[in-house]
C-alpha cells in the first residue's frame, strides 16, 4: 500500500513536471472519454435506466398493435399479465379555458395507470369500467398543462372542461415525472369502447399494448399465451384480417419496446465513440512512448538500484491511470457541456430523452472507463520501459533492440490510428451520401414558397357535415384572397407531416387473396387547387374542379403506381373504386404522379397498397363515416410563416371561435423534419469521425516527428555520404506512407464490416459503395501525407555537421 | 589538388565570436598523405569538415582541382563532394539497421548508378577488404576494428580522389589501429590522397606530411619548415 501511495505521489510530481505533455495527453483522453460519456449518458437514460415505475422488471410490452375490440378480448382472455392499451396520435381542442388550444392526448384503457403503478399528484386515476361508452367523460391532466392552463389550482379536480366539444370531468393530475407514452402528452382520456360502432371498434386505432406480468410469470410464458390469443383473435373480427397481421407477436420488456429502432442508432454511435477512444488511447500511448524514451536513464538507474521490471511497470501504469483520471474529469466536464447540444441534435421524438442526464451511473462508467483507458494506453509503454530499463542497466548493447521494438510499436499504433479513422470516416461518408440521396429525393411535390398550417375544429363541429364543408370552403376563399397569397388549398394529411390517413377500398376488377380483398389505401381528401399549388403533375385525365366539391359526382384520382398495381397495362381512367362498407362506386377521373407522403423513402407505410385522392365534399368520408375535421392548409405565398400565422389566426377566428391554428411552418421545414433522424445520426457520426481523423493525423505526425528527432544523426550521416534533401524527404515520407497505406488498407477492410452494421441506416447507397471507399482512401492518403511532410521537411533541414558533431 | 587561401571559420556564441580556423593557407597535392595534428580544440576536425564540404559557413578561398569551391552554391558543393571525397569517422557512423553490405552500398545509392553496377562494386569492395563473410551481419555484431574496416570500405567504394579520416583509430586498440593504417597506406599508394586527423605519432608516421594546428592557426607544416607561429599565439 505504501508503495502504491509512493507511486501515486511520484506520478503526480512527474505529471506536474511535464505540464505540456500532461496537458496534451489529458486533452486527448478528455476528447475520447467525453464523447463516450455523453453517448453513454444517452444509452443509460434511454436503454438502461429502469422505468420510473414500481417493480419495472414486471412491465412488458406486446410487439403488435390491436384495435379496441381485439384488446378487450385480450384483456379478458390473457391470464399471465394484466394488460392495458393506449392510442397514439390523438389531439383534442381545449376550449373555454383561455384561447382555444390543441392538446396532445392519449386515450387509455382504464387499467393503464394501475398497470404502470403510476400515482396521481392530485385526485385519482381511472378505475375499472371508466373506458366503457357512456361512462368515459373523464380526463386526467399532465402536470405542465395543470400549471400552464389551470394555474396549478388544487381545486381543479372535479371541475369539467370541454375537450373536442365534449365535456369531461377532471379526475386527477399526474406528477411532472409521469410522461408516458411521451413527454408531449398533455391529457389522458379513457378509451371509448363502443362495440356498436363496428368500424371504430375493430378498425379504428391499432393500439400498443403494455402489461404487468403476474408474479412468477416469465416473458416466454406471456409470449406463448399472447401467441395463442393471436391465433384465435382472427375469428372475432367482423371481416377477414390478413394472416400476416401480428404474425410474429411477442412480449418484450416495456423498456426495450419503448425505444424501438433508437437502440440501433445509439449502439452505432456508442461504437463510433468507442473507436474514437481507441484512437485517443493509441495517440497517448505514442506520447507515453516518446516520454519513456527521454526517461530511459531514470529507468536504468532505478533498475540498477534493484527495481524489478514489474515495479517499474507499476510505477508507469500508475502515472497512466492518473493521467486518464485527469482526462476523465475533463471529459466529464466536456460531456456535461456537450450533452444539451447532443440532446438538441437528436430528433425531438427520441423516446425517454427526458431521462437523459449525467448521474451516478454515468459517473461510475466514466471512472471505470478512465481506469481501463489508463491501463490500455499505459500498458505497452510500461512494458517497453521496464524491459528497456533492464537492458540499460545490464549493458548498452540492448538499447538498439529496444529502440527497434519501440519503433515497431509506434508504427503499429500509428497504423492502427489511421485504420480506425478510415473506418469511421468511410462510415460517415456512407451516411453523408445516404443523407444526400435522401435529401435529393424528388418528393413528387413542390416545397418552395409554401407555408402550411393545421386547422382543427372539434370533431363534433364536423358532425354537421354541411357546416364543416362550408366552414372550410369559406376558409379557403378568404385565405386565397388575402394579401400576398397566390393560392390556397386543403389536404387532410400533409405529405411528410407525420400523420397517416387510411381507408380500405374495393377495386373494380381486382381479385385479391382473402387477406387483401379490400386493400388499405392512403386516403387524401383535398380541395381542387391542391395539385396545382403543390406542383403535383397530373399524368392523365383531369384534376378536381369546384363542381366536385358538392359530392354529386362520385370521383377519385389515383396515384400512378397504385393504378399500375391494380390495373397493370390498362387505362385507369373510368375504372371504379368503392370505400369499404359503402355501396356507391366512385369513378377514377385522373391519374396523378406519386408523392412521398409517408416519408422520403416510401409513398405509404408498408401495410398500405396505394394512394387515392377524393375531393373535399360531404362524401369525403374517413373510416367511421365522418368527414375529416382536421385539415392542413397549404398556402402559396412569399410571406414568412409568422405573417401567414397571424393572417390565419385572424381569418379563422372570424369564422369559428373553436378552431385552433397550429403547426404553422414552411413546407421546407416539414421536409427537414422528415429527415431529422438521419440528419442527426449523420451529423453525430460525422463529428466523431472528424475527431477520429484529427487524432489519427496527429498520431502519425507525432510518430514521424519522434522518429525524425531520433534519427537526426542517421539523417546527418546520410547527407554526409551524399544524400540529397530530396532523398531525405523521400526517406521520411516513405516511412509515413507505409503507416498510411497499411492503415488505410486495414481501415477499408474494417469499414466493409462496419458498413454491414450500418446497412439499415443507409438509403440510396450501397454499404460497399466504391466511390465512398475510394474517395475516403484518397483523401486520407493526401491528409496523412501532408501530416508526414512537416517532420519530413524538418528532416531535410538537418545539418550534417551538427548531427555528427558528437563524433 | 586543393588550395585553401586565407580560410577562416568562426561561430557566434553568447560570449562573442569564437574563431576555430584563422587565415589558413594550405596546398594539398595529388597523392599526398597528410596528417593534421594539434591539441584538442585546435581546429583539426573543423578543417576536415571544411575540406569535406560538410561545412559551408567559412570565409576565404577553397580551390579544388582548379575549381573555385568558394563560388559554388550549396548543391554544387554537395555534388563535388559526392564525386570526389570519402569520409571515415572516429565512431564509424554505421547505420545500425543496415547490414555490412547495405552500409557499404549507401554512398552508391545516392548516385545515379545502375543497380547491377552497384552490386558489382559492393561485391568487389567486400572482396577487397576481405569482409565477404560478414556482409550480412549488422554493425552491432562486429568488433570495433571490423566496424571501422566497413567504415573505410564505405568511404572508398565510390573511388574518391580524397579520403578524409577524423581520428580513424581513436576507438580501436593498437592492433586494429595498425591494420587500418596499413590499409590507408595501401590506398595512398594506389593513388588516393588522404588527409587524416590524429593525436597518434605512430599514425602520423604513415603520412608523408604533417600539419600542426593550434587555436585555429596553422603553426607547422613539414612541407614548409619556414611556416612560423603567428604573433598572437607566440605572444600568449
């Protein structure tokens, strides 16, 4: 113990003495550990931290989604766990509490809170039976909403509020840390279980299901039971469900169920920063080797005085770990500063982002990482020095050998640094090319000079179809004639807006399998100017006209790929489609270009078979037979979104006191938000690759500089024997080139492996894209050669007379 | 072959200018074997470095076979040295990572000589110095005498007209020293002009002419008995 204290004391003195070395090494380590700490805090908060509910290990999630009817059957039949369901993507207008406001709300089954074990801050949660029709006029507020709209009034429980035109009684307020399923949730309302509304009950929301395992039940048992239920549930539907629906359903931990594909991206980023740390370690190991060379005499004396090689190695390892701990402290501070920027760089819908912060877990991780890092970069130099010390003490002949070993080791470290950098830069290059490809996808519509805004009157407002249609007709007319507006139109589901609108269709002449007799379509309800305003080309037939808005003529326009799919080689014009469970056939009057509506890679989600447009009219019914109440206005204008927002608020307020205007943004912003996830992954990965490349270049520069300084005499001699400056330049550059070429070759091979892991994140570029590989290899060659040129130039300046003077 | 006229060399130090060679006038004829002697700090090695054209920062005139070296640019001087001069060092200065054969080949590698010709020259030299058996050994595997033998072989492989040797036997015992000096005599007899720096009278005896240096001044030359000590030196 005394020896260790002595080692620590001596180590601190040594690091203090070599302040320059300590600063550079600690900063390098801080970069590596800081990046790892920041990403680990994401991993810890999102993937590892237990959910903030009692007995979180019992909480599970079912991988499939179920409509109300199927969920209620599951609730009755499944015994291995208590289940609850919640529907996503709902919004409600809160009226008569200040200005009308659009709230994000989550309809939940009555057991939702009890399954999670969540307790309210005020009042109570829902009790059994409160999700049945006729007994469901309740609401629970989020802490934020309670503070902002109700001034944190503790008497709010029992009061009634109007949500979406329906009066609901506030039964409770949840605490600030309850944010399930999302921090955006502002109200929770009971599911409206109404078996008499067959469409809504069996085809409305397909809801995620969560559960709490009963004592003694395993995930496997729960999965087996849910699969058994799944095999039976088909028979309960009033129609035939596709066999593929929930085919691979299973029960997983709720924590992993919540994070979805974020896991892959986080693990990729963790891998990237792991490589950055390895490069930093190699860099510092090289610095340590250089420093060890200057301390050879000290080690020789220690050895001559009886220090065993192990003792010398321990001394040096103690110094390394001390150095790593200093780096870790700095890195922790860097991570603390960078974490908020990192969180801002991630898409806002990243799950559990609110759980991400630096806490004791991250601190323990950083401390452990520091010790491992210290040992990693200190081991080779320590072993090297202890061996050298022995030979130094025994005879001077061994020196040449140890220098040669050190040179080989340095070369290997520099080569490894280049290889790891190349791996990361190629991976970043693939992501950048993929992002470029995604950003340059033709979405099928025009985005310039278009501002969009959601208008959301209550559903009850649109129960009176004529009132709803008239309202929107007036909105369009007034906005269209507003100053600065060239055109205005409405669509129920804005392309790339993050919402989905679906409807099953019967298609004339199409005989699908039992599973697909009435394929599911993306249904867009639009006003006549929509296609022209959005620049969506009409390929054949005609666009909608104002005459179609009456609904007298039942007409549709179909997307080109959908027409081709269902009527291959035929003219779609004049064909007919029919909304499921309706009797009237609608005539196809136009074929329109495809639009990337779901995301930039897909026109529709995979479970949909096509896209169809209907004119906004009393006949433009969604599932449930109602006309869409929520519409998005698209406005062609040179004004910015602020001006348009103000104009819209004025216009809408004049037409209805209960229709909030929200999400006023340009179409360009809508597109940027659609690529936010790949943008953030690409940005973060590229940043880490940049750091890696800088560290790699510094590494190769450091090694060559050291070698040149050690070879001054040799270089001087070569010059005395006739070597020209060009020969010397070549000599040093050749050495650097060897490290670079081997490093790049290894890096390219490593990147091919890494790229396979990245494949799911790539779009429009192959994981083996030769352009990326070749251009990165060429660029890194140029950059490393530039790094080699500096020490090579210094070598050219060696004065043979001075180099040989000690003769 | 060489004529130095009023050649001077000094260094700037914090204490002022320090002279290491003062007004040196020296003529070296083809085929001579000159020994430069003098106490430590007399300027012997400095003179040798100037003759070897390793040092550029001197003043005065340096003529090499009628060519005005003092008017040449650095590159031209380097070319001249490469063609005509060979150097032997006290501590051999062999490259540790190269074998005997590769060390000997080193000066040739910096000339535009075809590879085959170089191989042939190296083989001849190894044979001539009787070190064929050692050609694949590294310097650390040789004795001091053997290392210096390689050093001499390397210095003469490109058949220089002038061989400069700075304390060539300084690190050798007397037996090895004798062998090296015999080798120098043989080279001299074959036509190589040699200038050696030494403290050893025995080594000096191999030469045909001895020059004495003291405090940078040339104070003695057996070929010019009338050369007298300068006033400053004699006064001190």
